[in-house]
């Protein structure tokens, strides 16, 4: 919800998604922290998820394998990595060329190489992104909350004037999978007040906390009150429970508070010193990292910064895998390292958990998992004659890398292992989405059995409450 995003009645009813309607239909949730004595000690009080939307190839980034340079006539089955490995600040950890800045701060973080993804039938980005962000495999009869909504609900805002859950960088307009993305970018059964405050364009972030251009404060306040009244009377709202209606109105009120709050200045990137701005300015993602740092300083609880998922763009490398990753690495390398360094210098890294992840990895030849193959969605010649076929183009769910900094994770630590030869799948210490979520919650002092009960049905933060934190990752 934007402060200045107040649609008319017709647009509101037209764009009410299935997830929103399902959430409104739910009753008032009651919460339980889990089994007695199962509330862990918090190591962090804020989270930044750096989302590599589209499927980031692990062998091309944080788990490099044997490097094979491009040449015409190259057998495709010989190619495991199209970038050479480089040293990092930790002796036994190497990552891929093009990530030199991240390599320099690897001694502050933990690299998990054995994350693996679920089998969801035909591999679709939106299904796997839904699973990763909610912890549940679609489809569901319940509006599953985003992990950020769970954290916002369980811990509340650190600063009442700052939205507890902020999403930076994902645009819906012109995106062929917009509705699928909206399905998991929601607070679901928890209520709209815990849903994301959206900032699609970091350079225009300040506009999300101001009235529209040319509109006076007085007129905006009148418009806001009219819109609020419209929601109270709309057919969609009347079909919801009292709790969900009130939660929707509280979400509007919370966003509206930013108008008069000094915290709104955190959204104004023009206030950042030019030298610092330049270090982050690799594009929308880089400036999103800068905005995240500024918002963490003001007390944001959960922030997701995405490279943005748009089909066939970014990390969604159905062709030109190598050349496109050159550009993707340039967009993430400097700002991520700068974010780590800035939070450390400000004394905020120990209390802020940074998690870099993607919905799955990629391989040149294998689609899915070796033992559970999926029909190939990308044509790959046996012999590479053109540069566009050089790179990782097929969806691979047998392994994925997750990079974590701060927030109580070990420093300079490597966990898990994948095979050195194709298929480069997880072979040691596998970590599922469920257990990764449990680890994140444990760092925040939230039990993996924490649940909301709606209409006498329990819904847990980890799938069925079965998440097991990987305590080896935590210091």
C-alpha cells in the first residue's frame, strides 16, 4: 500500500485479488508462541532479504565448479561454470568472478551451499517463489502469510511510524505474472496491517510518503477520509470478518502516519551524501539496498529488496546465461558489500540478519532434479557454437546457495556441499525451505511452532510447525 495510492471504488473492487478476498474471509486469529519453553533467545531484531528473482545459478555465483571458457564446438556437458573462481576474505571459501566486493566481506557472513527446493511438479517461478516466501507449497485453501508478515506480526514494529514490512523493487505493471506475485506478497490470514508497504522504484520512494504531485495536504486528508469511508462500506469489506476489516483500516492508518513523521525522510535518497549514493548506484537494486539501510536505521523490522522478477529478464536466463550474469553481478556486487559495511560501521549488523536467496538454481543440462526430472523448458544444443548457449539456462532445484550476514550467524563460515561434477546437487547437510525459515525465525527469537489459529484451524510459521533450525549456522 502506498500513501498516495488511493484508487477509486471501482478500481478497488476490480483489483481485489483472490488472496485478499481469502484473507478478508478469515476470522480473527489468536496466536501461540509454540511449545512451552520453546521460545528461543533473539540474536537479531530486523531482517533484510535480498531476493535474486528468476533463479540464480549457484555454480555461477557462490558455488563455483570447474571453469570452462567459451569456444565454438564446446560440448555442452563439459560446462559446469562459465566464470572462474576467485578468492575471498576466508581462506577456504571461493566464489565466482564478478563478485569481488562480496568476496571482500565474506569474513562477516555464512555461506550455505546445500539449500534445496521442493518438487512442485512443472517448475514455475511463481510457484517456487510462493513456496519460498510463505513456507507453504501452493495451492492452498488458506491465504498464507509472507515471511515478512509473520515477523511483523510476531514482533511488531520497532518504530511505530515506520512500516514493519517493506517491499522494495518489484513492479507489477506490465508484468505477465503480476497476479501470481501478489498471491504471496500479502499478510494473508494475519490481516492487512502486516502486509507490505510497497516501494517499486527506490528513486521515487519519497513519493510513496507524500500526497500526489499538485495535491494539497488538506485535499489529500479529505481524500484519505473519503477512501477510508469507502472501504468501510464496500461489499468486499462487508464480506470479511470484523478483525480483517479493522486490520485493513489499520493498515491505511499506519501508512498515513508517515505523512507527519520525521521517519519519512529515510525514504528520500536525495538526502544521502553523493559519495555514498554513488557506491550503491548500480541501478534499481543497488539503490534499493541503500534505501533498506536508511530504513533499518529508522527502525524497519523486515525489508525485502529484489532484483525484480520479470519473466525472461534478470536471473531468468533462458538464453545468454553467461553474458547476462556479467551484468547481474555488476548490479548486486558493490551494493551488497556496501550494505554489510555500512551496517557494521553503524553498529547495526549484529542485530540485522541479511539473507540473499533465490527460488531455485540453474544448470545447462538438467531440468529439476536428477532423480525427479522435469520436461525440458529450454532447448540446449549438445555442442555450443554460439555464445547465447553458453551459460546456465535450465531450472535446477537440486541445490541452491544462500548467503547470510549479521543477525547472529557465524562469521566466515561455510556450510553444506554440492557435487563437483554434474549433477551439482546437494550431497552434504541439506537444508530445506522449511528449515531455513526456522533458522531465520530462531535468530529473531520466534519459535518455529509459532502459530495463528483462525476458525479453529492452526497455521504455523513453518510448514505444520515442523521446521528445525540449523543451529550450526548461528553463532
